[in-house]
C-alpha cells in the first residue's frame, strides 16, 4: 500500500500569510505525528493525534500553529500569520503503536 | 526540545570500513529507535531496541543500548557509498500514553568510494 503522503511538497509564503499543510497517513494507522525540522537539525515534535483526538500539542511553538484530524485519518497543520522563523521542513509520520514511525516526504515551507 | 545527542556530529570513512555512531539521552525510555535521512528517501526507520534489550542486529546494522549510562550505539559494518546520510536516534518516553519521538541532532556520515 501507499506510504505517508504530504502536500504540498514545497510552499513559499509571504510573511503574514496563512498556510495549510496536509498529511495522508498510512491507512489504519491510529497515531499521527507532526514534526518540524530546521536545516541541519533533528526533527522537533509538534503534536500527536490518536485517531481524531489530539493527545499532545506541547510542541506547537505558538498559538499561530493549529492542527486537526477531524475524522481520524487525514490531518492538516495550519500556520497563521507566518513568520520567517517558521521556515522549515514539516514532517508528518504515522504509526500503529509505540514502534516505528513511517514518515512522509515533508513539506518545505519558505517564508519570505 | 531535543533530548538526545549523537556523536560524532560528522564522520567520514572509506567504503568497506565500519562506522560507529553514539547517542545519549536524558530520561527513562520505552524504546530507542535509529533513523536514516537522505535527500532521496527522506526519514527511514532502521531499527528499534526496547529498554529491556541490550543488543539488536539487522543486516549490517548492530545497535546496543546501555540504560544505566543512557546511551546507545549504532554500528554499520562494511559500509557502502549508499550509506551516506544523516543518522538520528530517537526515544519514546516511558510515560503513559506518550508516543512522541524525541530526537537527537544527528550524525552526518559520508562514505567515500
């Protein structure tokens, strides 16, 4: 079956614009994670869903960041009023349990 | 914030040599995972070792875990140019429902043909 897919793969936004990043997890995976990865760094946890419930959003850097997974499948990460420091690769991963996570290709966001 | 630290930060070896990377972490864990990341394939899971395991093998990979020292090592034997990538360790906390991965900064490995 298909892996985790993310769209768009690349996004350029002007400072102050809102953006929405989409993640399609592997079918049947109840856990979904969002990570932010700056250039040359490891991923940083943003938020975690189990089915439609957002169980942990401790990594969201500000209230401009919002994530949802209304039907327990596709998830959207929204960033309002983007700032230059939001430029990064946003990675989505899905998992069955506490084991390995399967990552999508990421969305590279550049805020100009 | 990131909890793991890998060393070395960068490693350059010749094809056929072995590569060893180390990872340290700060809190008690449920499991520790190693991932590889390169531009071609993104982040890919390599191997998972549980907190009650000490050593695990997968093909040319060998992982050890020392929970008393809060450290792990990844050994890649008989390296190939295709092993050139960044390698990250990531831990899952041993805390209730928590499943998020906490990542190290990574080791950049270059295998020269």
